[in-house]
């Protein structure tokens, strides 16, 4: 059964007319709301809008699996769901 925060995120995203991604079962227990429109399985050190941080993680030899789902940005750029 999905965690209460997975259900909350799903209602929020689908209530906005958007597709909700699949959250892997093994990560769902750690998927929690960090801020308004910000959910993740780990504490985020920066803004979800700072894409470069996440791209650079892909260059590391080992990165623990995680999920981050957030709405961030300003003005026209705030239409992105990360």
C-alpha cells in the first residue's frame, strides 16, 4: 500500500490534470512531503529547479536510488514539474 504522502502527491498532481509517475514500491515508504509541491525519498540539498545538481550526480560512481517530485520555478518557468 502506498504511503500517505504518495497518496497526497498523487491527489495533488492528478487534481491539477497531470500524469502521476509510478513511485517504485521499495522507495514509497521514504517518499515524504518536504515542502508545498515538493516530495522526495531523501532530503534535497538544493532547489529542485537547480537541474545541474542532479545532472552532476549522474557522473558519480554510485548514487543511491531516490525519487524527487516537485514544482519549482518563477513566472512562465514555474510550469515545470520536476
